[in-house]
DNA sequence: ATTAAAATTTTGCGCGCGTAAATTAAGGCA
DNA sequence: TGCCTTAATTTACGCGCGCAAAATTTTAAT
């Protein structure tokens, strides 16, 4: 690297023998300058490691290269996983993702969107709280920035939605459970913080009726995000009271199921579909740890990769078209049944 | 809100009847202006929702309000938990934390530090890979920015370190295990990506010798971050071969232990310290899910909260003192023994 | 009331870069 | 070769704000 430290684009332009604005063009899009000047610039970059001042760059730009990514709770492995993939997809596309977790609070979801506002993002990918979100606030936000929702939908908010087809996925599970044993009851939280909970309950009811069975739903008290705790304590109480009236429990998500498995173990109940088992427990989401529960959890795998990639490509598609589509496409990926030992 | 949208600080200063630079001072520190002018500004803020342009602000500032936070892998609940607490502590102190995950790659750790460089952070909190980190690179980085390491130490890098005293915590566990049953062997990865692995092995060896036992170490092949998989597959193989030569296994971290518990379950081994149990398994870290394993995992709890708070306060202390301490304080918090059923 | 000292506000300037308009160079065709 | 079109480059200006120094006000002390 050259000794005389380059302090700004002016100086860098000087050493590369090009005018500053042309250098500016280069940094915005290396292909927008003549091949020969590009070579000169890149030669200079070799010896003089310079990089433009981010703040000065973004100050006057019509459009930054920032992409906001907001998820409800990074501490939940589901969101940390999908957030990671979204992040990498943005980087690959040459953008700077800014990941924000709302830490389980709808209020912080607002704060996060407000913070993003001042970063003038080119677009925003939001996994909202769903019912808990401040819908009007998010709606206002999407007037100002291209917005793609993922994981949880809010009607008519954002220019696109990408997620899992809960009706398909829950039906898949219900069908499997009915075919292979007693019809399942459904275990969930009474006031779920979880965005897709309502859809899954509805899907369970419809699916059970379609299969000619009576849906039975058990709702745990409690709020917050400590699903395993709720599944363990309240699910455990229901188990010990033998309240379910069936030997098969479908949990609204894996984290509840993980808690319930732990309670079942504590009660000495043998969970599984093999001979000599007392009951079956199934989940939904294919949580990273559900492979390692005892027994391993039968569940539905959401297609993280596909959801993340589609959300990103929907957004970038919009950005390139300039015009926001009137259609508001909703893409639903199918869940896959992951058969393990618990059900 | 007033109809005529405020476009910049100039206009906002006009409607509030104060000069622009004074308004600027207010936004940098509301207490630095006279009480009466502060009232005027805040009155104007009520009606004219304005907020300064972040990019213009940071462009000329000697020191931004940005704090970089870099962790090895946000998908690991340990780091997502400690990252969350660091983030909140920074916000409370009036700073803007920027959390970056290196996604398990030392190369991306470099990229992340480079990205931070251009954001001119006031300070950086780094949980490095440890042995895997590009030490020279990090060392260079700490010439330019106040840097506090946490979780994993690198000698003489950064101005302070905060973490857990692995020698104390492992000794605590070894002492407990020896007192209550057979002395433990130690299960870890051969080439651990995990930063504290080497310290823990060393601590195990010393502690066993101090207690008059022969240390026995078993190392699993494989790299990457899929610890549960490695614990399950390789730990399971060792279990089925009865290779350990003791009924008690201390795992280098909870995620390995979770995998091994899963394998033990699959093999029909009863894990626990009660009558009729075949073996004991213990971990380290009090991973969020270790309460819900079967049986619940006996482990060492690191004091997340204390580590996060101390790392942040060390950094802010440095920032206020202006002068970086020559001492490079290293703070080690004690681990707590969490006794559950697995050992 | 007078004045010095301290606190606060204002004046004036420049940061590093984006971008529209003006200029120049490159490429195509007869 | 000359002319024209188009692409590339340069000129000229301004963005929104931080900050040092100057001007002013307030406070404290006599």
C-alpha cells in the first residue's frame, strides 16, 4: 500500500489520473465507466487502499444500497436462521443488509422501522409480529419504502408476501397423524405472540373436519416468548391430568413441543409411535434442535432457504422494475413432513 | 404535526426560533443547551416531527454514536443471547449498536471489522473466534478504535477483556462430579471452532490432577458449528463402544452435550444421577435449551448479564476517560453450577 | 451598580461526495 | 477524411450538518 494515505475521493482520483466524478461513477457501478478507465482505477486501488466515506456517499444519494431486515426475535432460532439467509442473499446482490431484531416487542418493531427510516433504505424485508404489529404504522411505512413481508402476512401491507402455506402444512401433518394413529388434539397458546398461530389453529380445525374428526384445542395461558417453559409447565399439567382425551398432540410450533416433550419425560411417559409408547407429540417448523430432542421430534419443515431467497428476489425485482406491482404477489411454499420418532 | 414538512435543521431551527448550530448542540446532548432553549426546541419538536439526517451528522463528527458489536455466530443461542444484552445496554447508554454476526467464519469476522471501519464506530465490542481469528488483523483494528473483547480472549489485543473464568467453572463442575460419583472424562472436538475450548480442556486436566484423578480426554473429529450433530454422531459412537471407561462425561459445551444426550436416548441408556441410571452427562454454558433436554442438563451457567454489562461499561469507561488504560483489565466472572437431572 | 468570568449562542467555513449540465472523446457511416 | 451520434468525462454546485472562533448573554462576585 502507498505511504501517503488517501484521505478522500479527490486525492484518490488524482493518483489514478481520473476526475473525481468519474471515480464516483465507478464506485456506484464499475461497469458504467470505460474499460480503460476502470483498469486505471483498479490499478490505483491495488496500491492505495481507499474506500469512499459511507456517510458522505449516502447523504446525497437518491437511493442508498441499504436493505433493512426486521425480524421479531433473533433469539428464536427460526428467525436467526431465516435472517441469516436473507442477509447473505442481500450481500450477494451487492447490498448492505441491516438486521434488526425487535426482541419480542411490537413497540421495538416500530422503533426499528423508525431507525431504518433515517437510513433511507432502498427496500425493507419485514417479518412482522402479525396480529401484534402496529398495522397502521407499518402501512404508513410502506408508502415510503418498498416493503416485502415474510413469514407472517398482514393484509394489503407491503408490496409482496412470502411464507409457508400453513393450511397445506398442517393438513399434511393432520393427515399423517390420523392415518397412523389416533386423531390429534391441538396445543397452542391462548394469546399467541407467534404470528402464524391463528392460521395454524384454523388449518387444524378445517383439516380435522375434512377428515371427519372433531377438532379439540387446548390453550395454554401465558404470554411472552418463553414457549418451551409454557409447553413444559402447562403442557405438563395437561398431560398429568390426562386432559387431552387422545394420545396424540399436535403443537402449534416446535418450541412448545420441545417443552412438552421435556414434561412428558419428567412424567415418565414414553413418547413415540413404536410399540409400548404412551403418546405421540408433533410440532411445526423443524426447529434446529428438534432433531435432538428425546425422542427426535416429528415436525413440518419450512423451506427457510426458499422463503429467504424469494423474499429477497421479490424485493429486488420491484426495485429494478421501478414501478411497484399492483398485484401484491403472495408466495406460499409448501411444508415438508419430517418424520422422526416422536409421532 | 405541522403541514409544511421540515426538510433540514436550518428550517427546523427557524420554526423553533433558535439558530441552527444551537439546535445541533441540542441533538448531540440535550443538556448542553440552556433550559429555556431546550424547552423551545422540544416544543417545536412536538409539532414538526423532524429528525436530523444520520448521514450528514456522522460525516463530520469526530466521533459517532455508533458501537460495533461482532459475534462469531448469531445462530448460536449463546451469542444471540449475549448479543441481545449488549445491544440493549448500548441503547440505554444512548448509542447505536450495530450487531454483526460472522456466521461462523473467521473470514467474515475480518469483513465485519472492515465494514465497521467505514462506519467510524466510537468503540467496538468483539467476541472473537479466539484461536481462529486473524489476530494481526484484529490487533491492527484496535490501533484505530477502542476495542473490548468478550467471551474469548486474545492476548494483548483490545483494551479490555470480559468473560467467564473457565478454570473456576470447570473446576466447580469437576469437583461436583467427583464428589457425587465417578470422576468424569472430557468430551470435546478435536479442532474446536469454539473459542474457549482449549481453556476448558486445560482446566479439566488441572482440576482432575488436583483431585488426584487421571484426566481422560476424548476428541471428536469434524469441524464447523454443528455441535449437536457431532455430539450425537461421534459421542454416540463412543457410547455404543463403551469407550469412555467411566460412567460420567463432561462435555466441553452444552451443545455437544445436547447431541450426546440425544444419542444416549437412542441407545436406550438412562442418563441421570438417580438410582437405576446408566451414566451421567454434564455440559457447560447453560444453553437456553438445556433446561428442556431429557433429562434436563446439569451444566455451568455463565453470567450473560454481568459479562454484557461489564463489557459495555468497560468500553464506555474508556471512552469517557479519553485515555486508554495501559493496564488492560481482564474481568472474569464465576460460573454457577446448575444442578439438574443429567448429572 | 459594575465588571469579570462563565455559559451559551451565533457566524463562518468546510467536510466528502452525488449529480445535473456542459464538454470532450469515441465510434459509426458514407 | 469529415460529420454525426452517443457515450464518457469534467465542470460547477449544493447537500445537511459539525465545529472552531467570535459575539453575546447570563451569572457571580465585588
